[in-house]
C-alpha cells in the first residue's frame, strides 16, 4: 500500500500544483525541478502544512488529507530551523518521543541510543548553538529516528553543508532509512545528490508533480521539463 | 487553501476575544441605555466638548513641533549618554500622571522653581492652571513619545542615502529637503494623530490642572456629573458623547492608514557627515539639554521633595500602596494572559487593537460598570477588582503590540517544527512560546504593571474614603494641601511603578 496522491489540486494565490501518482513504500525518492515549481509545496502537503483544494492523500489506503501535522505518519527535516535553540540536544530529540517531554526511563534510553546512532554520543546536554552545522543535522536526524514514523520528508536538509559533509549525511540517512524501512521523500536541487541517494525521482515542473521514475532511467533520458532544468 | 499553524489553543483565544468584546461592549450598552436623550446637552457640556478638542489639537501640534528638532538632533549626533537619553524619552510613558503633575507643579507651579526665578528678576509670575497648564502636562508626556516615534523615522532612512548626500556635498538644508522632509511628511500625520487620540481621553491631567467652566474635558465632566451631582443619566450621556468622539477620531485614523506604532527608538547610530559646524553643534546640544531638563527636572523635584517624608508617611498611604500593588499584579496577569491568547488566534490584531485601546476611555468603561453593578451591590466594594479589570483592558493594546509580533515571529520560525512534533497546549507554551518570548512577555508585563500602578481613572469614580489606590491617595493628599505627604507618597508611587517595570523587564531578559 503506497503513498497515494489521488487527483490532488492545491492552490496558493495564483500558484497551483497538481499531483496524481503514487510512491511505493520503502523507496528513497528525490523531488527535483526548477525553483518555484512547488517542490517544497509538495512536501508541505505531505507533512500537513497545506491542505489541497481537491483530491485525496492516502497512506496505506487510509485518507490522511485532513490530519494535523503532528498526527501524520511523517517525520520532517527542514532546510533550517530544525532545532529549538533554547532547548538542549537531548530535549530537542526527546520532543520526537513526547511533545510534552514526559519520557519513561526506557524512552530516555532510546533517545540516547538515537544520539549514539547518529554519532552524537556525549553531546546530549549541549545547546544547538554549541554544535557544528553537521552535528545539528545529525541531531535533527536523531529526532526523526525516535519519531519512528514510516515516512521521512526532507526539504533540502543539508543545503548549508559542504560537499563532503553533505555526502556523509546522505549516506547516513540512506543507512538509517534502510534499517527502519522508511519511505523517504527528499527535495533537492543537486543532480549529484539525487544520483547518490535516490532510487526514484519525482519531477515537479509546470504546476505538476509527475509520477516517480527510476533514477538511472530518468537521467539517461531526461524528460523535457528536467532537461531544461539540468541545462546542457 | 493554506492552513494556519496550530495555535496554543484555538478556543482559549476565541473565548478571550469574546470576553474582551463583552467587557468593552456591556458597559457601553449600559451607558447607552442610561443616557437620557440627545437633547440633553447643556452649554457646559458643549464647552467641555470644545475644550477637549482644543486642548488635544494644541497638545498634538506643540508636542510634534518641538519633537522634530529634538529627534533630528538625536538622530545626527553621537555622544556619550545618547542611549540613556533615548531611554529617558521612554520614561514618561510609564510615569504615573499624578507624579508628573507633582513634578510639574514643583517646577512651573506657584511656589515652583520658575516662579522663584521670575520673582527674583522682578518679573510677574505665571499660572499653571487652565488650558496652558493642561497643554504643558500633555507636552511633558507626549514630546518624548513624539521624539521616539520620529527617531524611528530617522532610523528608517538608509545609511547609504546619507553617504550619497555627503558625496554630493549636501548640507543640513538639502538633507532636510531631500531626505528628512519626505520622511517627515510621511510620519508626522501618524504622530499627530496618535497624540491627539491620547489627549482626547485625558482625565487625570484635567482633574488636577484644569477644571472650572473653561478648562473641563469631557472625561472630567463625566467624573463631576458622577461624584458631585450624582447624575447618572448625565454622566452616561457625556460618556456617550466621549465615546462618539474617540470612535470617530479612531475611524479617521483607520481611514488615514497606520497609527504610529509604540516602542521603537532603538538608539541605532547612523554615521553623518553634515551639520558639523560649531553653530549646528551648539544648536543640537542646546536642544537636547533642554529636552532632557524638561523631562528630568520635574522627576528630580519629586524625588527631592518626597525624600524627607518618605520614611514617615501616614499609614493610609502604605495601605493604598499595598492595594495598588495587588491591583497592578492582578491586572498584569490578566493582561498578559489575554494578550497571549489573542496573539495566538490572529496575527493582525495589532493595528485594530491599538486604535481601539486609544479610543476606549476608562471613564466610559467605569461609568458603564458602575451602572451595571449599582443595582446589585455597592460599587465601592468592587472598586479594586473593577480597577484591575479596566486597567488590564487599557494595557491590553500595548501588551498586544509587544507580544503579537514576537508571537508571529516565533510561529514563523518554529511553528511548523512544533506542528510536526505535535506540540500543543501546555507543551507548546512551555517548550516553545515561553522560552522564545520571555523577553517580550517580561517587557509587556512591565508596561502593564507600571500603567496599572499609576492609573488614576476608574478608581476615582468608584472609591469611598475607605478604599484608595496610591495615585488616588496622592491626589487626596494634594486636595487636602498636605503637599509634604503628597510629595513623599508621589515618590513612593514613582519608585513602585518604575520598580515593577524594571523587575518584570529584567526577569524576562535574564538568561534569555
């Protein structure tokens, strides 16, 4: 049972986006397209920040169109602002378990394990400002881990990192997604990231989100919209 | 269709909005119900209406006209203590009116410094009572306010423009013509309007410095109809006239566009290359010194005259101080809670609430509340709770002005993150709103506490000899010509108001 976009139309002022496709579970899918085409809008739709004018969004056959963001099967990592600056790394991650920060001993241990998994052992009492950019991304990932939701939505999550660090983070997400059998949706504007990370690609252009295609296939013979975006 | 971020609690916000509307609407309905016919306006009432308008127009123009050169001097000079001077310009906003009156009397009054000087020079003395006294007091409060509003305007001119002007060899005249003039044309109407609106509802100033058939504002006329004639119908009719006046002025303000925002005047320093000649320097230095003296001298006189009696104040003053503290704290809690709840449902309350707050007068609300309560129990018994409630309502627009933009910023920066994590209600409050907004909440609480502490409005209508807040007690002491005790109590009030403000503001900023 997939993530289904059933004849969805979303309108924001004079901008509109249509999507009628499905995404197969446990796949890593990149969302690419020209800026302003609606890549982030598509993710906001999945995460529940926007509701469509028409159509239905279903996960495993269940209609989730009207669910609030916190009730959706989606963990999200944003481009920036993933951590509350006034809370410690531990608290930031623990919010993923319980939004009122009431954790049992077992849950606390789980948070510490997640921190360890992303390579932040011993950093739990620090504030986000005391972490490097890469470490901040890891903390956000640790929270997505403990949220334990089947869909992981990433909105250009590592855009602020250098190339080497970004590649490292993408590999880490790929590993973790594999362990957790997550469905990953990642907005990106870098074809190299997409080739490195994604199994499938959704092209968003001209007010439409196309059905996903195999990454290797799509880069071998890009459709018109993607060709214009990639350039010569 | 876009979805809004999840508010702390939608129903709490809506309930608060409804409650505020009811608290404002019910007294007004009561006033309208009791007011006996439109034909009832006598010549004294027309005189009050005329005086209200005249003093408000004069106060607005004098304040703004004087503020222009002062703000310009502040904007183009950098010197030690500049920040302190900008801060000082914010002080009158939270200064209890009755304390300012004490200070102004000590400087401009019969036995004051100025008359002493004139007397020594063999010149005739001046009188502070009447129209010019009322305008003087309003200028004392609003010259600093106008200065801060205009300073904001100067700070909005980009630094690059001044650089370009310097490169083109423009002097102060050309800069006024090409840079400052256009900014002033845009900002002056808003500053004038805001001060006009504030002065329309002047009560305590008119109560102490005005009076008589030639210097009575509508608010004062309401009070007199109430206290001296106990003519509820006439008080209600006057309240209705006052309401019509401020609401129509408020609507004009809405039509004209923005009413100037409060706060601001960050003390930003812009490098300037013009007006470097000694004449200009002397001019600006003189202007700033005069403005500082105008604000500081009355305050210093209150401190000077009050200090000797501060330790030996009569017991009723301490009782009143305690009552005032209770009223201020209760009103602050109500006001901040309401502001947070309102900010969480709507992001654009600021403008509307700002105008509403200036337009609704405490005396009108007080009259309405009296009419509602009177058939049930003695209004005097409820004097303090009603005062706290009305004070909270009056401070609400200012608290909203501080809290609403910060709330919107917090939600913009972190709202989506909190939404995906399902943080709602108390959790959202405790782990997102409070840590992010404690600075703004502290500042808003400080403002509201100081405003409530110094308020002399509704309490004057309701109180009996048994009950008083500190401002009312100061006024009673003045009325009994016990000026020594009045000065001591005034100093106590000054310390408590500024102390509460500083305490809340510091508490919010500490560790934030």
